[in-house]
């Protein structure tokens, strides 16, 4: 007998969470209902009872009893009413042929993040935050590269705290890509416009075909608004 698939869930901190859709493109999380057995089924009841050949075929690989258990909260972690479970290992359970194996709703993910203990601050966090804040005060912006994933949020918060104490100007931070953040203060950036132009010209790449007066190949210097987390080990 072929294996029948149950509800499409992921385990978060030892608790199964149902992957659901609400009508949009995001994939949400629904927690188990409390008390157990007082919640919703994973799939709409009329889907399970439908005689439509296409729907019957879609559900043929799923354990209908598992899908019919009233075990899920009526709303997602972000507070929205969900329509039904999204298909998982057994394929789609709807005619839209949708499947998913992880949540994409940012608000649901934020709720999940709050359930885990905050990461410990790295020994170099205070130093890099101070250096980054100083760069923003000098020129209006800074990029910090190769920041460990568990330190990104801590570093953003630490830099903003330092800048709030040093200036009344608005400051924003962005995660450009994994391990890379940028901090910008538009007011300071504009004030330093003339210096910024001069710095940009000075930092233009020098191609390898160009050599200095001693015949040595020059290499472009790292822009002074860029910091690398890895360079600031604490010994």
C-alpha cells in the first residue's frame, strides 16, 4: 500500500505548525488549537466530501482522517483567517496546483522569531557598531560586510542606538544581502555632498594594466565607508 500523507506541517520548537494560504501569495502558519480538538480541519470539509474527479484525484494520496482532524487554530500566527492547508509532500490539495514547504509571511515569521531566545552578542559587536556609527557621522552612510546571520539584527539595533544618542537626524538600516547591511542618514549624507564626490573620484578602480611609478601593479582600495566584520576580531 502506498504511503498516505498527513497534514502539511513544519516543526517549530517542537510544535507542529500548519502551512496555510489566505487567498494571497504568502504562505502562513497556523498553530494547534487550544484546547486540542477544538479547532479547524486542515482542508475544507466540502473538499473532502467532493465527488469531483479532479479533486478526488488530488486528495487520493492524502490521509483524509488526518486532514479532517479539528486541530488547528482558526487564524494564522499573524492573525488572519486562513482558507485551507497548502499542499506538501503529497502534492497540491487544490485545483490551483499550489505546494509549499516553508512559510513566507513575514508577520508569521516575526512571531516565530519572538518564540526563540535572542542570540548572544558577539564579542566584537560593540566595536563594529561604534566604528559603523562613526562612519555614518563622518559621511552619512556605511556598509558592513560579512556579518554573521545571528548578529545582523543586533548590529542594526546597536548602530541605531548609538546614532540616536549622537544626532537628531533620521537613520535607516537595510539588509542588502546575506551578511551585508547598510546604514544611511540622508541629512548627514547631503551635508557631506562635496566630500562625497571627492571620495568617489578617489576610490575609482585602478585597472591592473595601470602601474605605479615603480612598475608595481596597483590594486583598488576598499572604499572607506565599507567595514568588514571579520577584520575586527577581539583577542
